[in-house]
C-alpha cells in the first residue's frame, strides 16, 4: 500500500527534455492510468518511479519517503514491462518465482504464491513451459503473474496489453481491473489506448510532450476537458472541432458557422458568454451529441442543423455519418436506418448543452 | 485400379532416382572427408608404428600392430610433462581471462564505460603482431624474474586474451534485452545477482565459444612460449621443436607428441559443438 507523490519532475535524455515538470499525487489503493500519445514520456515517468532512470530534477516520494536515490530493489515495487521481459532460460514457474527468490522468501510460501497466481491467471498447465513455448497472451499473463506474486506496495504496468489481439485485450483488461479490486494496492498503468484508460481508471492522467495536460476521474476528463487536446484525445470517434464565431443576435449569444448558420447557446450558458461575443472560437461537439431530428423531441438547448450526409460509416452497433460545415468535415452518430447512403439530406439536432467552446489561439476551453 | 498401379510405378521410379542421388552425394562427401582426414590419420598411424615401419618404402598404410613404445618413451623421459604444462597454463589463463573479461565486457556493454571508443581501443591491442612485443616483455620478465615460470605464462596469456574475451562477450551481452535486467533489478536483485542469474545464463553459449577460442590460442601459442620458457615449464609446441634435429628428425616422437597435443583440441571442439546453440534468448521479449 503506498501513496505516491511526485513534485516538479524533470528528465533529460541528453538534450531531449522528455519529462518537463510533472506534479502527481496518487493516493493509496488508487488505479491511476497514464495515457497520452506515443513519445509523450509515459514510460520515462514510470521508469523513473521504478528507479530504472535517474531524474534530473524534482522529487519522487513513496509513502512520504524520498526515493530519488534509492536502488530499484529497495523501492519494493513490481513492474510489468511493455514487452514482457520474461527470463527465457527459466520456465513459467521459475519466472513467476524469480522475484520471490530474489527476496529470500521461504520455499513453501513461494510454492503457494506461484500456484495461486497461476490459478488466477489460468497458467496452471503451463508452469513447466519455457517462454518461447508460449503464445503472446500467455506470456503476457506470466509477466503479470510475476508482478502480482510480489508483495509490492506499488504496481507499475507499462502498456501490458499492447501486444495482444482485441479480444484477449478485452479479457485481460477485465482481469487486471478485478485484480486491483481484490488486492486494493496502488496501480499505475500506462497505455496509449484511450478506451483502456476510460474503462480501467479511477483517475486518468493525460500527458503530452512531457507534461500533464489534465488529470481526474475519467468522466470528468471526458465531459469537462480543459483544453482542445484533452477534448480531442478522449472519445472515439474523436470530438468535432468546427471553426466558428460567437455572435449576438437579439441580445442572445449564438455560434455562427462558416456557412452562415447560427445555433443558439442554451439559456444557462448565455450569461457566461455574453461578454465574449464577436470573437472567433472553435466549436467542439462529440459525434454522439449530434443526432437525427425526428420532429418529436425539441429539448431545451438542442438546436437544429440542416445537413447533407456525404459519407456513411457503419460499425455494426453504430453508424456514423459525415457532413461538411464549410470546409470542415463533421461526424455525427446516427441510427443505421437514418441514412440510405451518401447524399441523403438530413435534419440534425446538435446538443448545445454538451458543446464546448475553445479559444483558437490558446486552445483552452472558455 | 490402373491409376493406382501407375502411381506405384511413378513412386518406384522416384525412389530409385532419389536413392541414386543420395548415393552420389555420399560418395562425394566420403571422398572429400578422406582427403582431409588423411594427414590426421597419418599422424596417428606414425605414432603407433615401429621405426622400421616409419621409414619403410613403399609406405606402410596400416601398422602391423598397435604399439605404444613411442608414447612410453615420452612419458619415461618426462617429455609428456610439457603437455601437462600446456594444459595447466592454458586452462588457468582461460579461466582468468574469462572471469575478468566477462565483468569488463558487462561494464562496457551496460554502463558505456570509457565511452564509445574504448571497445575498439581494447580489441586493437589484440591485433598487435606478437613478435613486436615479445622482446620487451622478455626484458620485463627477466627483470621480474618471471621467465620460465607458470605464473609468467599464465599472466601473459591472460593479458593477451583479455581483449578478445572483452570484445566477444560485449557483443553477446549487448544482444541480451536490457528489459530482462531491469526486470530483475525491480524484482529485487543487485547488479551482481543480475549478472549471475540473468546475464551469464543467457550468454552461456557465447561464454563457451569464447572460452574455447581463448584456450586454443594459449594452447597453440608458440612464440611467447619459446621465448619466455627455458626448461622448467616448457609447453608442448616448444617441446616438439626439440625433435627436429640437424642430423635427423625424430618422427616417432614428433607424431606421438603431436597426437597428445591434439587430443585436448578435439575435446574443445566437441564442447563447442555441444554448446554453440544460438537463439536461447528467443521468446524473451515480444513475439
Ligand atoms: N534512452 C533514451 N534516450 C534518448 N531519448 C529517449 C530515451 N528513451 C526515451 N527517449 C525519448 O523520450 C521521449 C519519451 O519517451 P517514452 O518512452 O517515455 O515515451 P512513451 O510515452 O512511453 O511512448 P510510447 O507510448 O511510444 O511507449 C521520446 O521522445 C523518446 O524518443
Ligand atoms: Mg512507452
């Protein structure tokens, strides 16, 4: 069990500033997910916490104890590597037992823990195999098993599912989350898959270029992003960003698109943006908040937009249609039977309650 | 029915053709092997021949009886001790060179000790022609009183083989995925334990290959042994040269001594074949 506190962390690789001032406080027992595009410094941050990378500035504390200069073995944490890192000369049993042996655990206890972990991860029948005789998913589970038998106070996962196929990944996601619920230790989990982040995290820490863009519970980041990057990163398909302007008509604030259409902002947001009128903005709206107008429901704050669908993308459970506002392609989530094909004219409803307005210069949500 | 019979005929013809192809290949292989193995056979056969048989004309292809007199003489006169000397010196210097070289190689491979160029600089030492350093070393050894001693030759071969060991082992170690070591560190190992439990087992085939070459170099060396030994620790190659006389050559002794000196090399090659299996680190990371 451990609380981890990071303050003002900087890491350079030569001239490359990989981590640029990270502040992070993860309470005991939390499942925190580090997410961000490739190369944003997720692994570097994780490796710094594990003690595999020395940091140039800042403090890493575990349970209030400064660990910057502590050897990895003394930090007492467990890590699952991006590429498994199984010991090829040892069988599955020995791989899982390795950390216990290194810490001089009594033999009886080792045996119990290894067999328990093997049962949990469905590895019972594979204990005598060498890593090269396992499939990718099995190796993955051995790597996880090796971490969980350890009585570590903090668990680090570096994209543990990145090499699995979609189905196995779904399964393992569930396993890992269940595991966390069972052992209730602090987990720090790296991924660049935003769905994985959304489904697993108590808290998402979204990074870009070595800094944290935003952190908080998944839904908070999803619904109240503080900037354009966060808004665009979470959600699939990602949020539509439509260049537009704030205008005042008859004393009411509206959003005016390039094609001249205006959509009225809802009542409760009027006062907030009254002073901002006549400025350029980026209008952000998720595909699921644009739907087909069926005439019956005219909810508050939902505005109508007349579109011509030019591309239909069925995914099975959902169908996405794209249309253009000015030169900007926009994706809307439709029902399968809403559209016949490209060229369908469709009245759409835009849920203005869920839209976000972004400053085009700073890219911060206003 | 007819189809089946035809198929049988085709199969039969095919089999006959394959058999002839195989026979041809075997003939060729046997022929080539004979050519290469003949000198070795000749060496062995001379060592078992009587003086009459050795100088007989036409040559005696197969000795009448296997007799060990030639070997007996070597052991009685104490000449055979030189094989023992070689064995001790080559083995001990190999162990030293492997031990020191492996540790140094690990440092070079993982901590980039000495920067980028230290590795090249080290291996370049090995490329020096021995003859250009043997006389300075001789003078040094005279001054130290190390000429004609075990430790003199052992230290020399250790030093001379170290660059080779470092170079080879560095290569093998760089091939080991670093995540394995990092994982072991996080799992609770110290650096030494990482080296012992992860790196060395994975570099095993490399260690054996390197050790065999190191041993063979020390075993076969002539120039250093000739100049740095006198009478106490003569090695076997130097001893053999004593049998080439101005008047006559002692062929029986040369042959018997050569056989004794070749046996360890046979063993070394056998070891190497046994352990030179690559690809042990397969499956360590990713697919
Ligand atoms: N050993 C290194 N030497 C130099 N630069 C490095 C080193 N390791 C990482 N970097 C650089 O630091 C930055 C952050 O790398 P890091 O591995 O932390 O990214 P990441 O977020 O884990 O990416 P991914 O999702 O692809 O794993 C990258 O730009 C990378 O090129
Ligand atoms: Mg990474």
